[in-house]
């Protein structure tokens, strides 16, 4: 199973919307996300920065949250999406 | 495009830009700006009266900023509350009012692009889209 990461910000409203969808996805499928808050934890922020080359091309050339990342395949999706899109992205990561 | 510091010789307004304003926006004197060093600019600004911007003051500032433009502040108050708290948390912890929905790269020039309000009209989430928003959603395009 791919290593999936979710980068989020504590005061980001889009991230706040995505948490319950990630919870639901984890309940319904074997998918699991490691979740990292990046504005109040510099270690997490550095972890996200270390994936800049994979994230930026998919996120307007920036580091934005929420970002969903397959750390193995270096595939990323960012922004607030609906449940079906999140599920589709996560399941295709294998 | 190198920005420099300029001082109005009449009222001591400080300008940071490629060229000085032709008319000083404060005292209205023409051709009043002389180039100064960053050190002088910092001293003049640091010596002035303390002007803390509270979250309420920031809200008023962004409302005034949006007013004449084609966008407005997000009508969802809960969202605005969360974003403004994030902007102030980031200023306290990281020095500037960085967008809570992006992340600093640690490159000073790059990270200036994340200071709220950012240049969101140029972004793909706003430009050319009916109902476009800045990335975090603090500003939304006014409907026709």
C-alpha cells in the first residue's frame, strides 16, 4: 500500500472541510493518511518542503494546503475536493 | 526591477518602489521624494508611533481594500474568523501575515507572495472564473 500523506494548516478552512472526508474514506476503505500540520510544526513544514518538486507542479507552482501526496509515486493533489474525487485519487494510488 | 527607498522631504512619508510617486499622497507636494538607504527608512519607520493592527483593524483594512475592487471579503463569517486567526498566528510565529492555506518556502522573495492579501487576481483559482476566489477563499469575485 502506498504511503499517503495529508498536509494541512490548522487555520485553513479548506483543510477543515477535508478532515471529515478523510475520516470517512479511512472508515470505508483500507486507505490511510499520515496527517501533518505545517504552520505550527516546523518539522512537518520541512517534510512538506522536501516534497516541493512533486507538489508544486500540481499546486500552482506553490506549496499549498490541503495537499494529498503519494510519497512513493510522488503524485499529489491539492485543494478542497469532494468525497468522490478524494476517494478516486486515493484508490488509484494502490 | 530593483526596488529602493524614498523619503518625502516635506512630510517624511516613506516609499518603497522602483520609482517614487510624482505627488506625495500625504502632503500632495510634487517631486518631493529623495532616495534614502534601507537603514534610514527602517529608522524613520521604527521611530514612529506604534500602530498595532488588531484582527478587527485588519478586517476593516481588507473591507476597505476590497470595496472599490471587483472582489469582496468572503461572506461566510466563520471562514473569515478562521482565516484571520491564521493570518495573525502566522504573523506572531513567522513574522508576516502569511496565508494560512499555503506554506513558506523559506525564500524571502518567494514568501512575500504569500502575504495576505496576495496577488490573487493573477491566480488560476480567480482569474477568468465567475465566482473566482483567492486560494484561501478570503476574497471572492463579486457577482455581476
